[in-house]
């Protein structure tokens, strides 16, 4: 199977696992060993100031949400667009890092869009391919705008795009199909 790195997985309606129901997962890495991704549309009630204010001074006043990245605990992950900080680049111009100094710099500057994740999504070898075969996910291209959107309707909007794109070229589909 071709790598899904840089793609979105959209949970299909029959996927009722509470960790993934109605989620949009950015696949950060997908290879023969498995896959790693971050749920980009599930903010938690916890803000960055509360989560990191005691350990990173620059975080004291940051009211941006911490995101639920998936059911796997791990280090803090940050998706960002600052090429000087870098990290893995699953989508052109979008980077992911776990480096504490990089996270502190991003929080201090707050000049680039970024999202902080407290967990991640992981799949073992062949697992994601099995879930795709079962129809648990739709796959579409990820964009920076969608990754950093704080749109509570992101899942619905991307499902509409995925379904319409079977009939219309995606670049011709307006963001709001009701204006058609």
C-alpha cells in the first residue's frame, strides 16, 4: 500500500470507537512498521496554560486548547509551521516536534499557527490497512488550513468534500457547498 503520510483519515459513521468517532486524523508517518497520527479536531477542555504553565514559563497565559491526539499516551507533540524550528514534515510547510525547547519557542512566540497534543494515535504493521479495508476510514489530502482550523464542523466539512470529490474536481468545490 502507498504511504498515507500527509493524508487525513476521516472516521466513517460506522466507526463508533469513542477514541475515533467523527475524528480527522493527520497521518504523520506511515511505513511498513505501522502508522502514527494526530487527531486534529478534538480540543480538550484543558488549555496550554493549565497543562504546561508550571513547567514552561511562557505558557502561563496561553489559553489555546490542548488537543486529544489519540488513545496512546506519549510526550507532548506540536504541529506548527515554523521552518526554523523544523521537525518531521508530513505536509508541505507543516512540521511536528516533541522537542521541549522548540515547544517553548513556539509558545513564547505564538506568531505561527500551532496545536499542542497530549497524546497520539498509533497503528501496528498492517492494522491501518485492515481498518481501511473494513471501511472505517476515508482518505483525503491534508492541507495546512484544515490542520490548523478550529472549526467544530471540520469532520462534516471534510466528509462533504470527500464525497463530492467523487463527482466534481475538488478544487471546484466551494468551502460552503450551499453557495453553489
